C-alpha cells in the first residue's frame, strides 16, 4: 500500500506541516483542513487543489 504525502512547504507556505493519508481524496481533505485551521484559508480554490494534486508524493507504507 502506498501512502500519499503532501508537504505544506511544497505548496508555497513557510510551514513544516506534512500530511499523510491512504488516498488522494483523504490527503486533499486533510490539506484543506490544515489550510483552514493553520493558515486561515476559508476556502481552497480549484487552483490550489490542482497544485496539491501535482505535488502529492507516494511512499510505501511501512510495515511493523
């Protein structure tokens, strides 16, 4: 299983926030919530969503 990762800094914020989720949809929802609560963005524009989709990375889920 691949984990979807978004680094807030990659979107252009001076922020060390990192979002990890199982699906792209979940990662985008978490990113929108982060943008609202941490950066005061009331809404995430379609342009920001496209930017987020373009910078999502994947890594293998670590098994314990």
